[in-house]
C-alpha cells in the first residue's frame, strides 16, 4: 500500500504539469496502478506503463486501461518495452 501511495503521488505530480492531463487521465492511471499493484516489478515501471497506455488511448475512451490493453496488443507491447516491464 505504501508503494501505491508513492506511485500515485508521482503520477499526480507528473500529470499536473502535463498539457494533456485532465481528471480522466488521473482517474485512469490511478486505476491502472491499483490494478497492477501486485505485479512483481518496481512501482516506477508500473507508473511508466500506465502513463504510456493512457497516452495511447483516445480522450473519448470509456474503458479502463486494464480493459483496453486486452484488445490493443501492439500498444501494450510498445508500452511494456518503453516502461521496461519484463
């Protein structure tokens, strides 16, 4: 839980300064972090992955990142690589 809170703080601080950031971005990335909190990788990798996936999604998307990644394999693979998820 401590790592999740730290990750959310990193995400929120990064999004506040971002031009594309809006409340939906924060919501989707926070949910993605929560969905992946049990992953056996560093929280910074999860944060990079979730931000990457969020950036690849349309602003009009209504699926969560976790739902969207299941039907967008190429985008998921690209974000895995960008985030360093192994």
